[in-house]
């Protein structure tokens, strides 16, 4: 026996099916959203984060001072670096590696870098057939340009670069902290 409630449910179900067919038919007539890459270029957002690069200053020196903040802030621990020092007292990364198989392109390393050395570009073609080729070393990451920030130079802004290395005679003596107490 059909009750009024069952008839109402059948009519609503048929109406829902007809509405779904109508909406699918409308979408079939709309313009396609498929982009025929690589024949047509892809327009990426300004905030897109792709391949990681290490930039240089305008004078050709590396911007990275091997502070390690990028490795500390990385949530997946894909950055490894080892610090070294040159004859002028400037730090630089002796070893700098990024495991792109683990990288989630969050951009934290770019935000944490005080020298603006690490930058995420719009390059997104990073696929590979082997995992070993996704371990990018320093020579793979280092580019000859200044990247997004052309006039920035950390050592000139902070005035930290020493012209000569200080020998043991000119080092300041350690401060006695007990003498500072009231």
C-alpha cells in the first residue's frame, strides 16, 4: 500500500535524478578547462612555490652563510648543510643538500633565510625516474642570478664582513658576569 510519504519520496528521488542529468548536460556544453601543456604555457600564480634555488650576490659571491635556519625550520627535515669559513671570516656552506623527494614546497626555508639565499622559483618540472637524482647538491641548486631580490647583500647590510682575520692578541677578553650584578 502506497502511503502519501512513500509517494512524496519517489517524486523527490525522480526530481533529484532529473536535476542531476540537467546539470551534467549543462557542464557538457561548457568550454573545457583542459590546458594543452606543453604546447600552451601555463599561467601560474604569483605565490606559486616550485623548485628551490640558491642565489648569489651581484658581485658573484654566494648569499648563503650556512646559518642552518633553513634546515631547522624544515618540517620534513629534507635540508642538510655543513658550514665552513673562508680566509675573510665569511661563512659558506661546504655541503648543501636538499632531498626533493621529501620536500613539500612549504616555503618555510625561504622565509627563515636571513640572507635571502634560498628562493622558490616557478619551475615545476622536477619529475625523475630514480630517487637518487632527486637529491640536489649545492652545484645543482646554485644559480648565477640574484633571484627576486637584486640589490640585497647580507654582509653589506649587517657590516659583519671582516677585512682581516683577527689574531689571538686582538680578541676581547671575556666579560666577568659577576661584576655586572648589582
